[in-house]
């Protein structure tokens, strides 16, 4: 069509050639300029700005098709991408896998917030009773203020990472059952959403990380990579999140067993990329197998991904109906298992870095003897990690060595009275 393929992504060219849309959704990254400059150019050319995305120095906009070429010729334009769809990464199954190791060694994720960037979060009793642990909710799809989930995927993810099992009397408990949830809705009721919505969600999490003590971000979603991670807009966004101190855990994708099927932003070297394993019939770790659907590497840059595997077949977690559960499979389900474990590590050491979290998880993984581009370092070993962490010492008022003002006075009343008498006699 025109000779600007070094600036305009092929998907944009294909869209212009094969559709008759008046305007198309694009993401424009800037060169030697800021978002305000880009916004001015977009407005001047008749475009409508959807988001400013300063974390990747870009603008998401609806641009008149006839003006895309002109935008590509502008000095401020570095690259024009199609703002296409990211999708939840899920598959269906029917056998339950319990997640019952969350409170080993006294760790439950207390006071740690996990951002679930997904289809939303339904206020299920397992997240709101006895205390409401959905501490914030941001909706980039319907712009609603109260938590909801019109798909159910994000609620299932939230239950795996932080459900407390209230409605099942503890049977279906998440990995970090005292952790807080920050719901960020970027996918709609069909399980899909625009890349720019996802980036806007990641940007919001970064901006609010201190307000809500967000230490972990879990993304059970993905899309086809836009080339190298150095240019991919989603990868640029999650890089900024990691650099801000957030551990980002991302699903590898469900396009296995074919090679080179890792989705974006899971191709990023900074995130923890999670594949799925099947431990339903495993009597021990030797019988665990990689899930057939779990995406394999290498990435477009030749990186060996995924980084780690976690159970992702037949996982029972929260439904988006009060008190109900259902079973799903996919790397979407494996990802919050790892995210929950990261929350436990943050509870143990609030000052640990995302790099140290990743190193701890990977170095303690159990190898299945497969290639790194299939299994990464192997299967997440929560027990091995937990056993290396010093147990959390929780106060016990009835314990003779525990301290409280009441027990101190009662146990030492005689000594106190004696001291008072001596002082009065002096």
C-alpha cells in the first residue's frame, strides 16, 4: 500500500487493505516527544484519543483510515501498532486440584495486595467474609465503580490466588488466603479486550501501587507478540511495572504443544512466565506431566520460556455467583498459583525485590526433565520454598511468654505493689 512498513505494523496495513472502516484503533509510540505532543498531532489529524500511555510513551487512538499514512510520516511517530485484542488464556476441564499449601509456616499473604488484571472480580464471600479484601476496583471496560465480573474468569483467578474457602468450609482455599485483591477490569464479558485497555490497566496499577500496597500483578491474558519484546507495547508496559517494584506474573498461553507459541506479554524477560502442568493423577512429583495445551518457547527473541510450571488442569475456584465454585483449566489457572506464592514471599520479607522473587521461585522448582523451552525450570515447589522461610511468629495471649498489659499486671501485681509500698515509706 505504502512504503512505511518500518513504521507501520503489518497488521495495520492489512486492516487498511481489507476493511472499509472510517477509523481504526491504533497505538502510536513517540520518538523524541511526549504524550502531549502525540495527542496534539492525533487531534490535528482528526483522530480521537482513547488513552494517554506515558509508561510506554504512546497514545491509543481511533484514527481516520485516510490519515494513518500521514501520521506515519510525522517526525514524532516512532511506530504505529494495531490496537488489537488480548484474550483470557483458559481451557475447560472437570477434575479438581486442591490448593491447600497457602498457610504453611504461618504465611497467608496478609497485608499484601495482588492486582488481578482480568475480566473483573465478583464480590464472592470467599473474598469479602469476614473482611472485605477487595480493597480497590478499577473498570476500563464499563467504567463502573463497584466490583463485578460479567465473564467469571477474573473471579476464578482471584479465588486461586486469595480465596479463603469461606463458602466451602476451607475446602477450596487459595494460595494466599489473607492477601488483598485489587481488581482491574480490562477484558469484557466475552473474555477479550483491547491491548490499550490492558496497558491502561497496568499503568493504573503502577500509579496506585503505594496507595494499596500492590506487590504482585497477575495477568492471565495474552495476545500474539508484536515482534521483539523490546518493541512490543504490552512488554514495554510490564517492564515499567517490574521496574517500579511489582512482581509481574503472566500466563504463557494455551497454544501448545507447538513450539514458539508464547504470547505477549509473557515473552518479556522481566516477568515470570507460567506454563501449566497436570498433577491430577500424580501420586508423587515424578508423575506430574506438562499440560498438552501449555505454550512452549522459544520466544521471538530466542528466550527459553516459560520460566516455571504450576498446576493448571482441573482447578476448582470461585464462580461469579455467590457461594459457588467451578472448575477450569489453562495457563490462566496456573499463573495465580505462582502469584499467590510471590505474595507469601512478600509477607515474609516486604523489602524483597521482583528479581529476588523470581530467582527464589525458579531455583526451587522441581524439574520434570524436559527442555527449558517446555518446562522452564520445572514445577513450582511451594513446600520447598515455605520450608526455607522462618515461620511467622503470631502473638498468643494465653502463652506464658506472650506480653500484654493485662497479663503483665496480673502476673506481676505482687512486685508492683511491693515497689509502691517501698516508695511510700521513703
